[in-house]
C-alpha cells in the first residue's frame, strides 16, 4: 500500500494492464460460493501503483528483483513496486472456468482459494490470535443472560470510542494515511482508544493496512476476496507470518516505530485491554464484562472486517481504481463512513470518504469539528482536477 500524505500536485490517471492469467488450483467447493457459469468471465484485473497520490515518504520504488527477496527472516527496504509487475513474472496457467467459484451475489471470482487452517504449522502467535478471537465470541454468548441497560450503554459508548475515535479516525485516517494532523497528546489519546478495540498495536495495524493499499487485490494483498470471502474477512488473521512473507514485515511503519509511545504500546499491547476488562468488571460485574468486552469487541471486529471483505465484493465503483474496492452504503453506516471504500481507494490521502453530501461519514464530521476548533490541521481533500482524472466516465 502506498502511504499517501498529501494530495498530488499533478495526479495521473490509473492505467490498468490486464494480465490474462488464471489460477488453476483444484479443491473442494468453498462455503458461500457457487460454481462459475461458463458464460461468466474471470476478472482480469491488476492493481497498478499509479502516481494518483503524492509519492510515499516511506516507501520508495525498487527494481523488479526486490520483489523476489525473501523477507520472512530479515528486514529489507520497504517495497513500493507495481503489484502487476510481480504477478507478470509468474507462468500463465490454463484457463478452466469450471474450477473457479464466484462469491454469492457478486462478480468477484475466487482465483486462489486459501485455507489457513489446514496444511501448515501454527505458531504461538497464530494460536494466540485465534484464541483471543474465539474467546471474545464465546464471551458474547452470555449476552442474552447478562443483559441490563447499564451494560448495554457501556457497550455502545465503547463502540463509538474504540470504533470511531480509535480505529477509523486514528488508526486508519490519521496514522495509516496521514489525512490530517493532530497535537501529539490528542493523536496518542485516539490511538490508545484504538488499542482497546483489540485489533493489534498501532504499528502492526498501520503496517498491514499500508500493504493492503500497496498490493491491493493482488497475490501480495494481506486480505483479498480473490482468496475467498471468509479469508478476506477473518481467517487471514490466523496466519500471522503471511504479511511478512508476502510484503516484508512492518518496515513500512517507520514513522511510528521512531516514537517511544508506539514502541511502548507494541511491547505492552495485550495488557491494556486486560486492564479495561478488569475495570469494567469492577464497575458492573460480569454483565459489564460480557457487553463491554465480548459483545462490543466482536461487533467492532466484524464491522472492521466487513470493510476488508464486503467492500471488495458488494457495492458500486465510482472511480477507476483498478482494484475491487466498492462503495457500500450499509457498511458505511456501521463503520462510521468507512464503507465508501472505492472513494477511499481512489483518494487514499483524503480525510473525507463520503464525498457526496448524501454519503454519511461520521468520521469526517468529527475531523471537520476538530478542524473548526483548531485541533485538526493540514486536512487533506481531493481536488476537482484529481476527481476528473479518476472518474470512470
């Protein structure tokens, strides 16, 4: 993913070069998919790393051979090359449409079905990640039996604090894309809110998201529906080595790694949600723990994951992004404006995702308010010239 820090002075239009290649991988039918009709066409798309945005301050272009380096066991310079170029080096497979699966109610083809549960060794981080996700789901099962209005409103409040102020405003628009600047005390406060969403430390989350944009919907994307809907939604999380193997580790988040606050959070990350759980139990007993941690965390989990999965499968494309990103209104409602995902992929640097007046974007309204009171500065928005260059028509 290219890190976008400001709107381009002379943005260029995407150029898509279709690679007429397919993936011939036999396997059992995938749940939620149906056989591709013979009349359907496999999507021949590729993400072209255009200059639609300002050149990355942290990612620099390299030659083709940099793509072939093995990154899992050592640190290498961050790669910012065309995902199409790396795919073009692979041999072309025979086209056998009957072996593909199309995601339900979508034109998205699962080209490379991926099963992270079988056929590989699980390391301790894999098991810990799966254990935490499973534990939160199991804890939420007590919700109908532990309901009270106090616990319910605690869950709603933490949904806003960790989801809106934390994940969407801080991790995504502020830290990942630098769409605006905040005073350091406020930047750290919002980042700490995101830590309580239990989705990873700021360094890890930002690094993965930047790689998603750099290699969007290519074989190096950490989570893409071309490997299966459920893989892009959740199961990719359980293969913790995959990002390092595909992309090169967290060396694209050097701006955060230099700051002692983010270093400390990364080292002590798991202690902070545990402390919140203890506080909630002390305040309201088991119901507060069930609703404030279990229900709230899995709610924010799946809403965040829907941006990775549903917003690359269902919805409409308004811009020529050369990837599968879609604008999805119902995800936007749940995810505080993040569902206007095609808008975001077209203008990664933009602090506003709901570009039309009717596209509800709660995160943008908060940023606009912070700007009005002088706390948010250098707020970036797409120019009309850039919109014209990215338009499909």
